């Protein structure tokens, strides 16, 4: 399945890379609501629309892949448009920058960040890959739904982390340790409350479904 469709990765990777670039610009200006919406909520809305359209009028799998990969390009265009309009930031490519001393100082951080991100992605996807290899895609679909329900609990933490990270970086630069302590405590408290509320909602919903099914 992957061998015949790997070219769709090209627009997905390009869109995702440039989206993260403009999202970082927005987060650096303490505006993370729109990037978080585009990354967490918008893909779910887009996918729901695709599945609903396929349910009403089935179309080819290739068209489905094309529309799905287009999601990443749409994310990039919307994020870039917002950053350019609001902050007047227009990126310019300067390949000579990679030879400067400032760029050389960033290379170790870039490699470390690449390693950490890759490890994190593999750790949450390796079970899906193993399940698809050992069994079949149908079992992957069942497992992914259950896994998605579990990841709903950490969505509030992801949103708040996007806001808190640039704030903590600014406080750390200014050596304002009490402010960092306050931000971390607030993020932990709100994450605990919202995560518990979502968990109880999922638990209650699953219990009701099981009672009705039985």
C-alpha cells in the first residue's frame, strides 16, 4: 500500500515543514491559538469531511489520498497568510547563512532536536506499524480509534505547552525564576483538571455504550 503511494509524502512533508516554520514565528509572538487549531482541530474537521463525502458518494482511493495530503498544504497557506498579514514577516532564502558562525552554533541543537522529535514519533507509532505488519489494516483501524480516544486527554496540555514554552524561554533569558515556577504550576493545575474532565467523559461514554450493547 505504501510502495505505490509514497509520492504523496512530498506535498505532505513540504506543507508540514513550512507550516511549522510560520507556526514558530506566531508562537514566538505569544500567539499560539491559531497554530494549535490548525494542527490539532483542523485536520480532524478536514478528515471528517473527507470521510463524510466518501460515505455519501464513494470516490477513488487515489483521490482520497490527494485530498488528504492537500490538508498539509492548506495548513501551510493559512498559517503563512496569517503571519504575513499580521506580522509583516516575509521569509527570504539565503543559502549563504548556513556558512555563518551563528548557523554553526545552531547545528548541534538542530541535530539534537531532530533526534528527540524522531524518537518521540517512533515511540508513539511503532505499535501501529507492528500491528499492521503482524495482522492487517483492519486491526490497525480498531486500535487507532482506541488510541485516539486516549490521546484526547493530553490535548489541553499540548495547547497550553505551545503557549507556555515561549513564555518560559523569555523568563529564563531574563532569569525570572519565580515567573517560571508560576507558569509551570498553572499549566499543571489546568492540565490536571481538564484532563480529568475529558477522561471522566470518555469513561462515562464508554460505560453507557457497553450498557446499551449488552
